[in-house]
C-alpha cells in the first residue's frame, strides 16, 4: 500500500518538523484531513499551541478546533509517521553565510525514526543542491537506509507570506518536486489534499530549490534599485514616491517601493544564492549590489534624520526620538532581522534617546533579543512626551489612520517626521517632513 493510501486510511501520520510561520499552517491544514504530529522543541511555543493558539498571531484560534493533531517534543512519536515535512528556519550567520544547523538537526531527528518506504519533504529555503548534498547524507548515515531505494525525498518550497490574509497556503500555487517519478507522484497526491490551487511539478529537486530562492532574490534586487533611486532623488530634491506614482502610469512599470528590507526571506535568501555562486567560482555582482544597498538603508535613514534634526536647530546629544514600528514588515509580529534596529543603533551613536513602539511586536522578544524596552503607543496616552523626531519605520494599518493632530500630542513644534514608507505624504504641513 502506498504512503498516500496509508495516510488517507489514517493508518499512519504526517509529521511536520518545526512549528513556526511555515509549519503551523501546514500542520493545521493537513490535520483537517489526516492524523498529524506537530513536532516542536521550543517549550514555550509548544505550550501555546497546545492551548489552541498561534504564537505568531497569524492564525485564528477557531482554526485549531476539531483537528487530528498532536503537538509534541517527544521524538518517540515520530515512529508513527511515514511522511515527514521539514519546516525549520534557515537563517544566515554573522558573516552572512548560510546557517543550516537547524535543517541538519531536523534531518538527524527524522533519520533516527526513518523506516523503509518513508518520505521526507523539505520546505525550508536553501541554496540549490542542499537537500540532496547536505540533508540526504545525514538521513542515510543515521538511518542506515539507502536513498531512493529505501526512502524517498522531495522539496516543496514554502510560500507563506506573514500578515497576508489573501494569498494563503491553500490558494497559492504550490511547487513540488521529488527524487524520481514515483516520489513526485506520491508527494503531489499528498499536497493536493490541502492545496486548492494548482500544483507545479518541478523537473528536479534542485530546480524547485532554485525557483524558491530567486522569488525573493528578484524582489530584493528590485527593492535595492528603488532604494538606490531614493538616495539619488533625495540629492536632487524630489520625492521618490512622487516619481514612482508618475512612472507607474506606464502599463508595464513594476510596482516596487523603497524601504527597509528585513525579515527571514527577502533579507536572507539572496545570501544563500550568492554563497552557492561563489562556491562555483562566480561572483554575483547584481545580487550582492542589491544586498549592499538594502543592508545600508537603516544607517542611511538614521543619518538623514540626524542631518535634518541639526538643520532644525535640535541639539545632539540629548535629543529624543520615537520610532513607530519595529517588526520586519507591516501587520505582523515577526521581528526577525528587523532593520529598524539598524536605525536605533546608528542614532545611539549620536547620543539620541530612543523610544520604540509597535502594536504587533512582543515586548518580551524585543527585550530578550535587543535589550530594548517596547513602550505602549504614546498617542493613546500622551502624558508629557515631547519628542524631537518621529520615525515611522513600518506601515502598520494602525498608523495609516493617524493625522497631524495626533503627532502634535507628542512632538516638539520644530520636530521632524521621518516617514519611511511615505504614508503621510502631502498630509503633514505643521512639522518638518521627510520621506524616502
């Protein structure tokens, strides 16, 4: 009997390794149809999941009801699985090199419970070749089983977009690949149980890996171009968003905007491709240039803020600045690789007192990760705040409804409003205003 048949007959289980932004929605969708093991080693996260809540605040509590799922950190439970999905983070290290430690650890965990006939599908973003060159040898070595003969492997890159309630797991085209024709067929049947959109069957595992990594590399390079243009236009004294609005009237103009590029995807994935390219003795100039520009934007923004504060007669050090938004993008709680903290670090060099606020971010995570206290929104309870500048770093929906009178509650009369995403463009007249 095939793996697919065993699953739909509920004789065996799917195990989703890693319960994060990718693993949780996967586990939930499969658990509506099949028995699922949601494997997670983080005790705090595990406890939240067992209470029927998403620690990432992405999925409604109601979605956790009536599911055939067990959230656990007990490895022995993995003996019950025949289909393993790996959804662990693949970050970069301090040298911007790929960090596959969690991926390799997950492979080791699975290998200890791998049986003849089992399937392992990786969803974590990697450079082309990593699944078969880095992960499969671990599976073989620890399990003492033979790749393709005793167990099958596939790659199906995640396309989760945090904060996006429109493009979801089920309605987004899913790329799937397998190590041979049989595995591609079997893996496709399993994913089709939860994917309402089409499946794209990639020719090889390496093709699927490459497809994933260029999705975010393409965005990174294009945003890098917009950021570079914003620096040029700033020196010309014209507003980038005005330029983009005009250029956007052309039917084939691409809709990208300048801003901070952080998070676990766009700000990380290009480094994986660049690393692999350099391993092949090729220096990827365009990819590296985009990364350089985008990684420099936090420092650039901070210096522009300092320059304008000095021009306004604000004395440094001793000035006070409040930053609205510290997550890596709008309307999410994820602070991983947030470039807002590049602004914070640069402003600290000038002796500026910084306060940060965000409606989504977890105060404990920020305290643990950055040793900074997250304050409640001062606009709700203004007290005697008198800031010399406000930086709107992230375009949360909540911030879009603010008006100039709101900022008057907390800003000095000669204060600067630095609007990184241009959401108050042409709406601020009583303060000094700047955007990219």
